C-alpha cells in the first residue's frame, strides 16, 4: 500500500518540470493523437523502451489524452520494478532506434501491481476529467504546446531477471474529445466601404475579433452582424463535434433595393422612368416614390415609402374572380 500511495503522489505532480534528465532509451515509434481517431494507437514496449506522443493541429478540440497501460501478469511477481516517466522538450518526431535524450521530466509513476492502469492527462483548464477507481487524473495540466512528449518505461531496480527483461507492456494513447467544434468566419465588404465598422454577435455575445477561429459547443448557434453602414445580417449555423464550420457573409450597404415581379410584356415605371431590366434588383434612394405597372391599356399605380436598409418586393398580381349566382 505504501508503494502505491507513493506512486500516485508522483504522478499527481504534473505541475511543472521536475528536472532535466539525460538518458538513453530505445524509441519504439511515435503516436499521433487526433480527435478524429478515437480508437487511438497502441505500441508494445519493454522495460527499456519509449514512445513519442504528438498532437495533430486540431488539438484545440481535445480535453486531454488517455494513457492505458496493459501490464503482463508476471509483473505482479516483480511489482514496483518498472516506472513510467513523461518528458517534454523534444522538438521533433524521431525515427525508431536507440536514442540519447536530454529532456525535462514532467511526471513519474511506479507501474502499479495490477493488470491495467489508466491515466487521463488534462490539456486545458476546465477539462472536467475526474479521478475514479478505474482512472487516475493528475491535478496538473500539460498544455498542447509542450508536445511532442516522450513516454518512457524504465527499470527501478538493478539486476532484474530475464523474466522482467522480456516482459511486454501494451501502451495505448487515445484522445479525449470535447463536445465542441469551431467556426471560421469570413466577412466580405464592398471595396469602397472596407473601413466602415460593424459588430459581430454570436448567440447574443459580441465577438471582438471575428477573424480568429472560434471554439463553440456543438449544436445550433445564431450569428448577427449589425452596422449603421451595412444591412443587418442574420444566420443560423450548426457546429459539429471536432469539426470546423466555414461561414462566408457578404455585407451590403444600406441603400434600399427594389425587386419587381410582373407578367411578361408588363411595362414598369418607377417615378415615371421606365425600368429597362425589371428582373434585376434596383437600387433606389429612401423616400416617397411612385411605381406604375402598365399592361396594354391597363395601369396600376402605387405609392410607397422607401426606408434605408430594406428590400422591397413589388408584385403585380392579376387574378380572375368567378362567382356562381
């Protein structure tokens, strides 16, 4: 029991580098942790082996990483003879082989006398991971910028028997994915108005720097863009887990728009001026205006008050009224 308590205390010291260490180890390979590969990757290690663990570029979606160590049954006979250390300071992914390292040790654990040990290493604040009878969660955090890490098995006792030398431990490293995704927002403005201000809101909260990719909870969200110089834009968008949504919005100025709908061969006059291309949206000035539809000798005249920042759809509807008397 004393050995186990000591080992746990060592692992829970992931708060700052303990010290720099120079050591030689056999690098068995590398494991890249990705939120899109929840199954993780496994490597078989002996008591003198190590592995490099790196993160993909979308590590922002990770709450942490899970280390699962499957221990051979014969190790129970040689309990407390092998340890697990975690190091930072490695700047590249190296090829397998015998390598000399000079790295800062972040944590140390005496491998416990049980057939499986699971550790969940937090990568950020508010991770929500908790220690249980089956999982150990350190109180410290290893931020993504500390990666790649080196995980090393190491003998703790001299003169180990051949049984210990041939023991095989299976290390599996998996991502712990947050229930989050990201929004990448691209807002375009007319060239002549590129310096005009506007405000971006997501779910009612002002976003000071909309150009930065933003992490959001999965599900439905609402975006609004308000300005005195541009039309108000509103969008509903969805965020998927560990995915980035791209949203492009073209801002338009507040000049009112007219959209006409009328049967073929209808002449449309706006303020007594013939509309030459009625199928195209028309830019107009705010104020009181007159629109006239003319079909043959039949005319319909309407007055309308045009307001800034609005689009008006003006349609001529011709109907036939049939009554049975």
